């Protein structure tokens, strides 16, 4: 089985559990990482590390999310890895989301108020202006907390966080229009990509959402 491994805090638990099953059951799984963090998780858990260079078609990808609405539209990229995550997800026959119950929403914006957009450094300021002029809200360059200057993605780009206004419903069109802006690499909007999402509650409960 070829499995994409996403990024984020919830994925740590999923990979730990996966490694236990591989050891106990002798499962044959090749893991494709979406980020440096995911790669280190795979290596430290003694799982087989692969790449899209050798295995560009995946059976499944598992990943977290910052928010999931009732249509299984996702906001991702709180960790700045949305471009790699979307590439890996697009190569998988099935995308499974694993998250805690606070990420489960009826519509985007109930829990998470911003959409990350990865941009070429030269273009960050024009994109800040264009996004807000076209869609409203506010946008800012994501700055580093433990370094001077902006956050730099694994791809060497900047991250713009768009704090979107309420009332948006057509996320597919919004995603397409932002991606058409020169200098935009990728957005943190995942539209029509996930098939199922699992949400764990603090009491150990589990809820499931299926794509309609």
C-alpha cells in the first residue's frame, strides 16, 4: 500500500498507531511525506519512506485540517505545508482527514478565521492588496515567532494569511480566483478533495463526516 502522510499534531497519533500495526501485523506500506515534519515522523517510527518520484500514484492519504465544513471543504496550512499536502492529496485515490472535534464546523469560519496562501516572495504585497480588494476581509504576511522576518515555507516561499469575511459560500470559485493571481503558489482551501473525515472528542467519542 502506498500511503500519503500529512502534517500536524493529530497526524502524530495516526502515524504512531500505524507503526504499531506495521510491527504487529507485518503490513507492507510505503509512506509519502507532505512536509519535513511528516518525513521525520516516518523515519523515527521506522516506516518505509517513499517519494512521488518513485511512486506518484497513492492508494490513500491521511492528513489533518484546521477546519472542515459540512461539504468536507477544508482549511489547511496552519503549519505552512498546504502546497505539499495538496500535491500529495491530489495523487491519492482517497483523502482521509483525522482531526479533533474542535475542527468540525457547519461552515468555514466558525472555528478558523483565516486561509493561508503560499506566495512567491516578490509578489506578497500585491497579493495582500488584491485578495482584500476582491473578496474583502484583511490579509497579512505571516511573521516568524522564533526568527526575525517572515515565515518561509519548505518551498522557500512566504505565507499570506487571509482573514476572510463572513457569508462566503462558493469556496470553489474563491479558490480558483485566488490561484489565478500572479505569484500565488497554492491556497489552503481544499475543495472536493476529501472523501471522509474522522473527529475525535475529548471524551474519546468519534464522529464521522462523508462527502456528499
